[in-house]
C-alpha cells in the first residue's frame, strides 16, 4: 500500500539518518550540568516545566545541528532512494545517476551543481548554528 510513495522514502531516509540527530542531542544533553535542573526544581518548578523551559532551550543547538547533518546526508543518499523510488518519487541523486547512465552528462552536471550548492549551504548553516569551524562525521 505504501510501496513507491513519498511516505516510504521519507520514513526510510529518516530512520536511517536519525542517529545523527540523536547522537548530537545526547551530546548536548550530557553537557548540561545537573545542578541547573536541580536548582530549578528546588525553586518550585515542576520536572516538566524545568525540562521545557531550561533543558530543551539549552539542547536546541545540538538538536538543530544534528538535524542539519541528517539533512545533508539525506539529500545525497542514493542507496535507499534507488531501491524505493518510482517515476513519481524520483530523488535528485537518482536523477543524477540515471542521467549519467543515459549519457546526458550536461543534465547530470547541472543537477550535481544544485546538489552541491544545497549541501554547502546546509553545512554553512550547520557551522553557524553549532559555532564550530570544523566538520567531522
């Protein structure tokens, strides 16, 4: 029923790249000192209120950075896309691959340029949000 739909592509790509976001979120959570949450609770804040108003805003840069890294790897993913696409759900990487196979190198180069610009823009956004000057995967 969901075979060949955009839904299955989105779900499969998200599940495959979810560890980037989770790893980044856990790392930012581990950097938050427990004494900050304890101080909020000792001042009468509930656990839910402490989490939503203190912990989540402190974790937000890590969550966003992980999400951007997941996005960068998703837009350049070929292996999952080539197994699950159909004519209606063709991704850019599959289009590049098929154009190269057909010998349309100009179209493939144009699509590759667009993909490169998207990737570089996403990585620059990642570097700005994470305030990091180096990227390691």
